[in-house]
């Protein structure tokens, strides 16, 4: 790799470490969940921490994987069991540059109930559109699986369920959120959780007016210009409560 | 400007910075939302931070705007997209000295449900009166807007909906709260959020006894004499968890 | 006063300061609410901070009052508007050594709903007994009051409503909790809030089995021997997050 | 004891201290609740702190007990009133190496309602299986007890109710969770609380799809290999907010 390419990779890895810490500090991930970014030089690869709590990740913990979920360097540390989520989405969606998988607490309930869809009640969550798909792993792994996306076949099925959208819920498990930049994926992961909490509360107060499709599109376009405002705050907050120093 | 006037402005800016930090620390704003104060020497202007997270604002980030939302000094940094909320309210309401706009989480649900009004269940929220208006931006911007108050026309419509009251909810968006002092506006913004949470919980337990109009007025009058007690606490708390040092 | 008496008073004041900080740190009080202790040498007096946020109280802020709520030393700083809560309860209840008044958030909803009583669902809250009275200030101050216990007449009415119990709710306002020691009053104030939250959640899951009267009595007797275990933890927690250093 | 055995005991005690701090920091215990581990050299004994808040426990506070709940060294400090929970479970369940007893807030409501069972809605809580038993102490101690497991007879009854499972709820009181390692017991105690909160929220959104028995078993097997990932995070978090330094 050239010096420039190498500098680009280092810079992306630093931002990926920040993303790990932000997602922990904002309560999107706990000991579990993970975030990846497409390799900036080799689009057929992605960068992801070794199997560990995101809040504790440092640059030394970041590994490169090919789209089959195989580590580029053999003999390394244990990898996340569900790295196939990332590989298959990068394969199917050339527009995707980052993927967040989490069990964030307000979202999980929406994955297991019938008759209620996760939908945006406010402009910050417009990216959710008019409905969020739910991936039922029983349809692919049968009634007695461990619910994990533990191979490329299940990864491909999940990617199929995600379609061209930003978020897919996973029944009894959590969600996967994608973005065209790492910061956008983090932004969406945080506001998917925020939006789920708001919808839960609103539904208890009375019939809810959701965003129209037009409002969902327009708010998404505007919010896409404002992502750094949130990122800068979240990064400072995560640094103030650092788990790695 | 005279030295005295200049000292007054500096002092108001310092308090505006504190207000930004308090609103973040109390959970009223996150990366988004903003607070302004009318210019103490030029009532046809107001002071507002540049476009950034309130928790990170310093005195250097505060800009002056005219009531049309135009920055007094051209060529400065990017301004909040919704500065027109502030300008139009200051224009319409000479009694208003400070404005807080937020997406505080317990309030947003009240903006999107039909059949339930935000009302005070306890004395700390008496200023809410007997009902809080909801501004439906679809009536002014159509069914496909980005929900933001992004020009003077929408700002004027919002100010009209606010009327002579202290709070207006904004459908699918948040709320705007005003005060005759900066500290009062902050106090009301915090207790609008607190009150929304209390009402939400109470409604789930059974039929609720709200404050009468007389109680709302009497409690507001008493609480107006007690604002510094909360302010001093919140300022110390925000300083202890400072995001700017 | 003798040296011994003076030492006793100093020691009680130190514990009262700790109680203020604990109640803030545990979320029972915010900028508002107050805690008092009967004067250890003069039972016709009580000790209470001047009007300020409990989290910021220091020993220098503690004042002595007679049971009419008049400060023993004239010309001092402003006193809490509701000091009459304390005086009238000490007058009516010789067994009471400490009083906590708060607007703790899970309790307020129980003060405004009909058909639901605050009751213990678990052993830590056994002291609540089989029902908690609600004081309706409209019966004494009419339909347009500021809801505050702002004179001895209203204080006496509240004390009457409290009766021989440990807790009285105040409609649209909060609660007042008493104890035969300062630590017991603090313990009860914290667990009144905890219990209200637990009951709120349980009621949403299905029909609730509350403690019997016998269980309420037996758990109270046992818990009375365990108060220091919680106090020591809460004090350390409050010191770790000190607002006064 | 040999030097090796003595080193093993010291190491187990250090981990037990960490477990105490983690359970406090994760909100499973407050001033009350306790965690024990079977003695690594003498399986007819167990190690448990003296009667104190878990968040404040140090190695010097750990005592050894026999299975009857009697301290191995007489004349020591006061012991937890409910140490019989631990002794009787260790007696009845040779597979159990650690026991956590708590009043964690999302779980208590499930102990007092009829018609609703605590069940896993997501893979992290698969260990809960298809239903969690509730121990009704009235059946053994009558209608006026203090609800505590204060002797070996009640301990044996609770152990009977636990059966071969990982968790038993205790009506009006809390829960007891066991594990085949200390880290597994802590993991389960945290995720019992997490799972109870998730189920509570999901039940309010609509009919819930719970894990099948097969999914419960498969997710448990997978999660058992991932416990250290959470432990390492929780330990770092507890150390960052240390209550004992």
C-alpha cells in the first residue's frame, strides 16, 4: 500500500475506534454488538474489531476481513461470531460504507411484537421511512437456532431482508443499521434507539401521527447535512467517560 | 457601544453559555436544539450560538442576529437552520427575553398524539396552564416538508400558534419555550420535560386531576420567585460534568 | 448550651448535611424539597437549611426554627416557604425526629389519580402499610391556591392527614415522609420513590399481590435494623459525586 | 491449607469482590442483595461478604460459611440475614458454584403479578428457558412473615422451588440466580434484569413472540462461550466508578 493509502486506513481505523466508543457511551451497544466500516482502499474488505466489548476497543484490536467473513490475516484473535452480517451487506449493497449491529434496548421489543411496526414519529428519525422490516431467522434456521447470523447463508438472508433500506430488525435479537458513511451509520443507530423509545411512549398516550413518506425523505435529506454536530458532541462525551484510558 | 453596554453584553453572553450547558446537562437538548436571548442593548437583535451542539458552546461561538434571522456580521460561521423560530417570536412578543427550542424526549410524544393535551399535574409545571397548543407544520408547509422552521414565514406561523403562552409543541419535532428572563426560559424548558414525564406516568395509573386555572396561575407566581434556587444547582451540576474543559 | 450539648448539635447538623446530599444524589429531591431534624436538645425546635437546593447545603446553611416555623435568630437568610410542614408535624407527632418533603418523580403521579393507592409490593417498602393517605389542599385552601403549605394552618391540616403514619402524599405536589431517626426518614423517602416505581411497573403487567398488613409490619421491623447498610452506601455515593467541593 | 490452595482461595475472593462491585455498578443490587461463591477447596462451604452493601465490599469483608449458614469462624461480624439462600442451594445443587440474590427493579414486578411469567424475548436471556418459577413464601411462613429467607427450612423450600433451573423469583421480594461459575451467575443476574425490562416494554406494544425451548437452549450454549466479553467490560466500568477507593 502507498503511504497515502496507509494514512487513509489509519485514519479510518481511528474513526472506527471512536465509533465503537460512541455507540457504547450512547447506550446502543453493551458488552455485545459491533460496528464495521468498508476498507477505504479495498472495497472487497471491511474493518471490524476482534471479538470484544466495543467500549474497550483500541486501534490494535481492529482486523480486516474479506466479504466471506474470513480474516485477511490468518491466525489472529477470535472474531465476532456474527461478522457475516457485515460481509453479506457489503457484498449486496455497494452504497453501504458502514454497518452497526446492536441489541439496543428500545428496539428489541419492536422485533418481537406483531401488529406494530417501528416508524418515525419525529424528524430526527425520518430515515426510518414508513416501515422497518423484521428478519425472522426461523424462516431460514428453523425453530431451534441460537438466533445468530453465524454463516454467509444467514448473512445473505439478512441482507435480503434489509433490502435497500437503512435498518432491519432481527426477531428476538436486535437490529442492523447501515450508512453511506461511518458517521451516518452511527447517527442512525443512535436515533433508531431514540426513535423506538419515543414511539413506545407515544403509542401509550393515544393514536399517533407518523411522518408521511414525503416528510421522511425531506427530513433525511436535511439531517444528512447535520451529522457532524451530533458526532462532535458524542465523541467528546465518550472521551470524557473513556473506558480505554 | 459604551463600556457599560459592552459589559452588559458580555455578562449576558456568559449566562447564555451557562444556559446552553445546563440544557444539555439536564437532558433537554442533545446534539440538537438551541437557546437564545434578546440582545440587552438592541432589542431588535438576539444572541444565539453558531450551528453546534449546545453542550459544547463557548462565548466565542455566540453570534448576533436581527429579527429576520440574518447574522449581524456577514461571513461568519454556519447558523442554526431554525433561527427563524427565535426572530419571529422576539418580533411578535416584546415581553419575551429568551427562547429555548428542543426535542426533549418526554415532550415529543405529546406533539404527535390526538386526544391528549400536555397539562400540568403538579405545581412545578403550573406555567403550562390548562392546555398547550400544538403547531402542525403541514398546515403551512404541506405534507412533505422537512418539519423545520426554516424561514421567516414558518417562524411567524409558529409564533402565531404560541400566542401569548409560554410553550408551543411542534408536531413530530419538539417544542419551543419562552421566558421573560433567560433563567425563566431555562426553568420552564426543564420543567416542561419533567411535567410531560409525570403526566405520561400518571395517565397510566388512572384518571388524572390536573391543576385548575387558578392553581396554574398561583403556582406560576410563586415559582417565579424561586428560579435561582434551581439555576444555581443546575449550573454547578453542569460545571461538574463540563463538556468544554 | 453545655459543651456536650453543643457537640451533639454539631454532630446532628453534620448528619443533616449528609442527608441533604444523599436525597439529592438518590434523586428524591432536585432543586426543591427539604429535610429537617428535630433539635437534639430543644425538642420544640427543628433544624433546616435556608432556602436553597439540598444538594448544595453546607453546615453554615442550617438554621434553627421554632414549631411555628419562625427562625430562632431573626434577620437571617430566606427560609423555605413550606417550613410549616416540618413545624406542625413535630408539634403533632412527638415520636417524629426527622421530616423529608419532596417531589420525587415516581410518587407525584400517585398523588393525582383516583382509584389507585400507593401500596407496598415488596418487603423494602413494607413501611408504607396497606394504604397511603393523599392530602387534598383544595379542601383547605380552595380551588386556586399555589398548592404550598405556606402557613401553620395548612401545616396542621397536612399533619392531620398524615395521622400516625410514615408518609402522606400531597395532591399535585409530592409527599412528606417522617421517621423516628434522620436515617430512617431518609431511608423511607428513598424507598417510597423506589416502591412507587415498582408498583407503577407491576400494575401494567397484571393484577398485583400487595403485602398483607402482617407482612408490612414484619418487614418494617426487620428493615429498621438494616438502615445503616443503605445509609453508608448512599453517603459514599453522594461524596463521590459531591456538589459542594 | 497448602500454598496452592491458599492462592486459589485468594484469587476466588478477589473475583468475588469484583462480582460485588459489578452487580452494584450494573444496578442489580443497591444497598441490599448479595453474591456468594462455593469455596474452591471445601465444597461444603461458601464465601460471602459480611452484612454490608455489595458496592463497598473489600477482600477483608469476605467470610466463609458452612452449608447451614453458620460462619466457619465464630465471633465475626454480622452476617446477611438471608445467607440460608446460599447454603441450601449449594447443598441441593452440586452443579452450582455461585449464587446472586437481588431486588433488581425490573424483576420484582414479575414476582407479584398473576398471569404473566418472566420469559426470554431475546437471545441474551435464553437461559431463562420457557418459564421462571415464583416462590410464594406465604406457603411456608404464613401470611405475616418478613418475607426473608431467614433459616435453613425456608432456604430449603426456596431451593426446592428453584429446582434445576437458573432463576427463581421470590414474591414481593426479588430473585435468586445461580451459575456454574461466578461469572456466569453474574452474567445471568444482569441479563435477568435486562430481560425483564425488555419483556415489560414488549408486552405493552403487542402480543409477544418468545423464544422457543430450542432457541432458549441454543442461545444459552452460545452465550456461555461469550461471558468474559461482558465481564471485562463490566469490571472496567465498575473500577472507573469505584466505591472503594
